[in-house]
């Protein structure tokens, strides 16, 4: 009963934090509000959640990484794949080594293996934390795609490095050759298992659906189970469950294109996954705040081992690590952009990248839920049963880096992006217009075919002809809006906006009338719910 109460309290805190974040006039990211609310709960309610590292890893990371891999725009990421790989692989490895050695020098009380583990967990960036800032600070589309691609890949890289660092801390030994072979097995095996699980599951459910029909609830539940199946199977075979979850999510994109689900399934599944993503990320940050008072207390005791008595040394350590991370990221982004421009020298005139663009990319590398989830997976004890050295200090320092990176991004990013001229990005409007015209033409052809097949020899053939004509007129109007000669693209867009505004106004009037009739008892609640749902679906269509 106590566990259920704790879960409900955490979910309530996530909801309240979202409301508080919207009420605040300042550009304070929601994760910061959730951390503060969690700290208040921990202090006032004396709530103490004992987190099992392995259970925490299993519950939170697979669905979040799976969803990142599923939803990230693959074609946009591929356009800047070299930059993404340089940031996600090269920068992470450099961060683990460079910042790990820096932490070992900075905090002698922390063993080298633990220092590398801490460097590994603070190396990945978090797209959810960046999105929370982007909701208030407009980040250019291309920069956002690079950050999303980087975070997708560096999550796996950083967490795999964390696994090696923890193993070294537990055993006291480390072999580069053995680590290389193990990394290949972890990476290749994890990716193969993630791809295989998704393909097998999606093909099996497509086969069942094509023969026996599709149940929306079952389809949604299957999508929820895929990341856990991939993760557990990979871990059972001693591969990387993290990479398996990411690979399963990426494969899900391509599997869905070839094996389409019902529209109702897609809509409900998207809603369920949005809720899960919101809840899991929120719970992670609330838990972080709830653990913070105890972490600060235990970390202070750890600092005393170094000869310091003042708790302010903890803040100094966090600031020093953050400066090292920022300097390393700034230098790497500068080199990466220079290399990218050199590779494309023949395509565009070569010019040095604006320092503000490099600085914005550096400060946008916010740490978040993945960093916290990773650091909480550090074992509680060594193999001989003794407490894992400096675990609470590592958790505190990772927490401080998360909070400081969120604050710095919230303050600095708006200043850097203000008036910054970004490289021109190709418009997707022409591509969208071509797709809409092709889809409309296909619809007209199909309506004509259905018209002829159903109306032949029927006494009500004129009804089929009239219905088909009215529907085809709508599609022809859609084609004319995009193909009409003499009309500019901006004029066509303006025509669409006017029509959309009128349709939305009409839908609002319909909805108000249905609510009035329902309140007055003129129609039943079931009828009202059905009609309101239809209007809501139409409104979503016109607003997207």
C-alpha cells in the first residue's frame, strides 16, 4: 500500500509541477520546478524512496530510449550524420577520459574508476531537457535535429562507458583489449537484438491483424512491451540493453511504414506514449529532488575525507566540473563545425562559423533524465559487501551538473540566439505540397473506381455519382490551391489560413451547440461524446 501511495504522490507532483511551470513568468524549465517540488516533498513529508539501481534502470531507461529512437526524424539526422557522430561518439569518449582524469585530480577521495563513471554519466545530453527549454526559447530547427541525434546516440555511448567504468571500479582492473572486444559484443549484439525483436514482433502482430482483425488496446500494449523485451533479452545474453532499446525504437519507424496500423491505434498509441514520456521524465526529476537532502548530507561526509569541512566545496566541485564540460564541448563543437565546413567546401563558400552558434550548441547540451538515471544505477555495494566508494558524492555532483546546465541554458541560450543568423535551411513546403497533391490525385482515382464498381446496374446510381462528385470536388480544390498558375506560394498559404480559420470557427460553434444541447437534456451523453470526439479529430487535423 505504501508503494502505491508513493507512486500516486509522485504522479501528483509531476502534474502540479507542470501547472506551476506554466504559471511562472520567468523562463524556468519544468525539470527545475520538478526538482524543487521533489526537494520540498522530501523535506516536508519525510518521504524516502529506496531506489534499487537495476530496477530503476529497467523501469525508466528502456521506454525513454525506445521513444527517442522511434520519434527522432531520421532523414533530418542523416543530413548532419557526420556532425552527430562526432558529437555522440568522439565527444563522449573524450569527455569520459578527459573529465574523468580531471575529476580524479580534483577530488582525491574519489577513486579513478568512480571518477570515470561520473564522467560517463554526465557526458550524454538529454533531448527532453532541451525540449523543455526550446518550448520557451526558440531553437533553430536544424540545431534541434543535431541535438536530438546527438542525444540519441550519446545516451548509448555514455551508458556503455558507464558500464565499463563500474566494472573497473568493482574489480580494480581494466584491459583496453578486453574492453574493446567486450564493447563490440555489447554494441553489435545489442543493436542486432533490438532490430530482431522489433521486426519479429511487428511482423507477428501484422500477420495476426490481417487474418483476425486488429484490437487497438492490444496493439498499444505491444508497443509498450517491445522496449522491455529488447532490453531484458539483450541483458540476458550479456549484450547492451541500452543499445537494444535504442535500436528497437529506430527499427520501429521503418517497421511502421511497411506494416500500417489502424488510424485509431496510432492516435491512441501516440497519446499513451506522450503520457508515459511525460510521467517518466517528471518522476525522475521529482525523485531527484526528493533524494537531494539526503544526498547533500551524505556527500558532505564524503568531502570531509578530502580534508574540507565547508559544504561550499560541493558547489565548487560542481562548478569546476561544469566548466570542464563546457570548455571541452565548446572546443569539440568548434573543431567539428570546421571539419564539416571543410568537407562541404565545394558545395558552399567556406567561412568560419559564428562563435555564437558554437556557444549556443555548447550551452544547449543540457544534461537531464538520462544522466540522473545512469548515476542512480551505480551499485550500492562492492563485491565484498562494503559500501561503494563515493557513490553519494557522485550522485550529488551529477545532480549539480544537471541543475546548473538547465539554469545556464535557460539564461544564456536566449542571449546567444537573439539576432543570430543561422545558415539557410531548405523549406519543406514544396515537399509537403507534392505529397498532398499526389495523395489527393490517388484519392480521386480511388473514388472514381468505387463509383463505377458500386453504381453499375443500381437504381440509386445517381446517389453514388452525386456523393462521389462532392468528395472529388474537395480534393480538386485542394490540388488547385497548390497548383493554380499565377498564384504565389504565399498567396496559396494565405488562402489556406483563411479557410482553416473559418473551419475552426465553425467547429467551435458546432461544439458549443452540442454542449448546450447536452446540458439541456436534448441529447444523451453518449451521443454528445461521440459528436465531440469527431469534432476534436477534425480540429486536430486542421491545426496540424
